[in-house]
């Protein structure tokens, strides 16, 4: 029987560095951080608490919404403010198309 992959296994491979932005930073600054570090998402933190997630998907939605530019858009207006959270011991459901985090753990 195969052991289920857990979030901690992914973190071990990807490394422990967490890149963050605040909700009130300009979206173009967040995009610069993502490009400089070759990452597809940022954790949005406010007053030491998780406020949301910003992914490449939200950035592209902002570009389309603003006619091809980021303009003066703030991270807050595009971030996912209810991201799925889990623990390092949460199992990953490898059967799903996107490798979503399972309900166990």
C-alpha cells in the first residue's frame, strides 16, 4: 500500500522560504517579486495574519480587467481573501486534476 503524499513532503522539496506582500501594496510590486523569484503565488499578510493569496491567475485577471496593464491596482482588490488552508500533515489527493489538498489530516 502506497503512503499518501502530504503537504510537508512538498514543502521539503520546494524549500521553506515564504514570499509575502501586504494587501495595500501595488499589484505591480507583487508581480515584480513573483518574477524575481520565479514563483507563481504570494502569501498576503496583514498585521502578522494571513489575509489572502495572490496567484498568477489573479494577476492575469487584473491585466484583462485593466485593458492590458496593472494600472494602480492594489493587491487587496485582486487577492483571494478566503484561501484554502491546511497543516503540514494534510494529505494531498493526487487523483484530482489539480492535486488539491484532501480533507484528511
